């Protein structure tokens, strides 16, 4: 079957509501016509959400970058306390940062940490409790599946015990980080000394069973193949079939600065758009697919809203993990800027909380007079300085 | 053009414009009114169809000096408001493709658009990249014009296209390493 006829078959399956399989997934990544792929993903996205596009007002927090794992793609972790740039916050610093966060609209604190070899489990519980004391309405989206696995191993607890205690301390949901690539052939080469793919999924399964929703991710564009990406997505889809606990999928673009994979090129904008679209089409049981602007860049994330994504993430405020690896996007985006990006992509901005409850649905952009736009365009076109052969 | 795009064109009442564009004629100002605010991917689909029909999959990389050749128009992003977002810029680029005769090339500047958007521009109607390969601003990752040119060829290959005069390199032809 040629690529084009293969894609025609995929289009038919999608329109008929049939599930795509592994072979279809590989064909999505190999489809040369990016706009055709994007249009199909956009159709699915609009069937689910119309023009509604979600964002939130959130802040990032990293309590410690000390980490006993040595993932080859990571530029954030420091192996031990006392190493240059190693940092572990105090409870007081962490609570103060949240208490003094100036925006009353803040609805989420998103924390991801290194796997600190010495902090006791009670330290994390107290961190959450303190945050709940100073700002009880803020949702705590904290600890990746990898961290949950680390706590269980280190403190001789089951996933259920870890999660039950953290939930009692204020945990609301788990972020999706740490998924990387689930396939063992890749994972053993880039993330050998932390949770395996199966353990990452097991931690999320346990969370879902306790009523703790979570997100999930895929780090793409390094040593993996398209087949590994499809395998990863299908593993996530299978768990979602079982638990329905994932809220959102977030593809994360590999960055190549200050890490052991620095000789690899980073994924391009076209690859990011292709990955978003393929994810939207394969993950037929996921309500949301996010174009995370910190990971793929602001311009590509905005375009992603036409390639299957329905969420831009949030204001972030001080992200360290991607910026350590060379991300050149700002540390934060103002709420107004997120709204502008969504509107100028022709979408309707919806401010949400972490679990996709609607806080405010904003009006779509006012469309300027088409005739005026055309007149401007034609005038500008005539004024182009470089116009050869005309 | 895929089924979704074809259907969307029909639904928007724009199907007959595709025939006109594929015969090489640019849209008139009146027709531009009709497509100016339709879905971004629809405009892009039309522009990309024209690009493929008249310029194929080859991408030219030119210096600013070489641009003064003939049969080309350079996308001028000042047609958009200051601080325009990527989606706005690419819409204007696609509209430039549609209002330019099919046989005229559409070029984008690496300097002003940046690598990220310039690569994406190749699926929104552009067939030529213009930039100074000696400029560190253009291609920050590698040193030297030769390395920068190779980096650029890789970006083009990863968008599913090939640089004119360059034999495709299997190692960079797709984004899966």
C-alpha cells in the first residue's frame, strides 16, 4: 500500500470512529503531507472541543534539583547536595513563594523535583501541608510517576501508601513528567537508573485507582524511532482504557544543551507539529492534548492549536528544567499573552483549573473588517522592496 | 490535498478557487476577501498546493544578494502588526502565495522569521529560504558557513523537502534518527 492510500484509509477510519493501530500510527509519522495530517488531527480536535482552547494560571516550583538519577537528556539535575548550582529549598522559602505569589487568579502549583537521596518522606508531606495552609484553594500538581516510584522504593512503601499519604497532605494530581520513552530499548540508554516504563505506568495506575488524576508525557526527538513513539502512545492509551485517569497528554521536545546528548539535533517545528497531530489521532480516549509552549516554543505551540492540541498550559512562572537544557522561551507568559496567542490562532480562550473545570470562558477575537485587511495587504504588497521580475 | 481539506474547501465555497490557482492565476483582491479569514489550515492547504504544483519539493537557499535574480517575491513580515504571532505571520505568508502568480517563487527570510517559523513556512507556501549563512543569528547551533548550510539542509529535509542541488542524505531525511 502506498503512503497516500495508507493515509486515505486512516482518514476513513478516523471519520468512522475506528481505532488506529500500530501500523496506522507509524504511517502517521511517515505521512509526507504535514497539512493533510494536521487537518485530520484538527478535525478530531474540533469534534471534541470546537474552538475552545484551554490555559491556566499556574506556577512552577522545583523544591530540589539534587537527583541520584543520571538521565542523559537532563541538564537540570545535580548529583549531590553541595555540588555547584545544587539547590534544595527550605519549607519556609517554598511556603513564602506561594503565599506571596501576586496573582489572585493562581489556581495551580506544579512541582517536579530531582530524586533527592537524603530528604525524608515526611519532608515532602510537610511541604504540601504548609502550602495548603498558606493558600488552600491552589491545586497541588506535584511529583511525577518517577518520583512516586522513587518514594516507594526508598521508603519501603507501596505506591498506594505513598499516594495516600501525599493525598492526605494536600496532593491534588500528578504531573506527567518522567514518561520519556517507555520502550525498554530506549529507556535503558537514556534513563537507566530510575523508574522503568512499566513502573512509571504502575505509579499512574495506582494514582488513578485512588482518585488522583494525572497527566502523561513523551520526550521525543532524541535517539528513539517513530516505532518507539507509537509504542509509547499505545501503552498510554491502553492504561487510559483501563483507568480513564489521564487528563491530558503532553509531548515534550528534546533539548540538547548542557546534557550528554548535546551532539544530537533537536526536533524541529515540523516534527513537533507532526508529533502533536499523530498523538491526537492515536490517543482516541484522551480528552486533551497539550502544546506545551516551554517545550516546543511559543510559535510552534500556537500553531499546534491547529494540529490537534487544545491546551497551551499556563503562565508557568519560572521553569528550570527546560531552561537548563537551552530553552530560549521566556520564563513566564502573562495571562493576557496566552489569551492573545489563542485568539490569534482563531480559537476561544478558556481559563481552566487543573482538572479542566472552567474558570472563565473569554470571547473570541473581534475579526477586523476583511476589506480593510485586504486593502492593507494589497498596498503592502505593492510596496515590497524586493520584488524581482514583476 | 487530503479529503479533509477538500471537504473543507467545498464547505467554505472555495473549491473553484483551487482550479484557478492551479492554472497559475493569482487571487484577485475580491477573492482575497473570501479567503482572508478562513481557517488557517485551509489557507495553508491552498498555498501548499500551489507551491507543490509550480515549484515541486525543491527548496532554494539563497543569500540576500542572490535574491536579486528574477521571478521571486520576498515575504515582508511588516505587512503584519508589530509583535504578530506565528499564526498571523504564516497566514499572511500563505495569502501572499495565493495573491502571487503560481510561477513566481515565494521566499522567506531566515533573519527576520527565525529558523522555527522559516521551516514551518515551507508548508505554508514558501519555496525559497533567504539568509546569510555567515550570520550567527541565522543559525546559532553550528559554526561556519558550511556547517550552517548543512544544518539548514537538515531542517529542510525534516520538513519533507530537499534543497535544490543537494543529494538527499538519508541520515537527515526524516526526523527519526
